């Protein structure tokens, strides 16, 4: 979540792939959307508390930090659009090649 929020989804995906390869916990991927939103909300709360404790108090900065994490949580909680591709042709027509992951 932190890597994605800071504009590095490529690092986030690489980290997740390596974690899954090392642990084999592919079943846990079902919980990933929940935990991304949860961590963003926790970060928003902590960032707000820290900003409120700083001297001098900067209400604008506090609101900006919280809104970044809250915006990420909002984006992460949206349902993802899925697609279904059906491939039916003759043998050797390239179905596997066309349907392979990018």
C-alpha cells in the first residue's frame, strides 16, 4: 500500500510477487484489497495525529496528508473491472498466444 501510494506500483507488484513466491500464500490474495484499504486508513489516522502534534500546528498540512491516504483508500476500495475472454478456433490458430498474460 505504501509503495503504491507513493507512486511506485511497480515496486509494490515486485514485492508482492517475491513474497508470494517465498511463502506460497496465494490464498491470502483474497484478503489483499481489504488490507490495502485498512492500512491506508491507519496511515491517515496516524498522519493526522502526528500533524496535529507538530509545533506550530499546520491544519492545512494535516488535512492534506490525511486526504492523500483517504483518497488512496477510496480508490483501493472500488471494485475492479474484470473481463472474460472466450477463445474458440481451430488447432494452431493462436488461441494460446492471444490469451496469454501480458
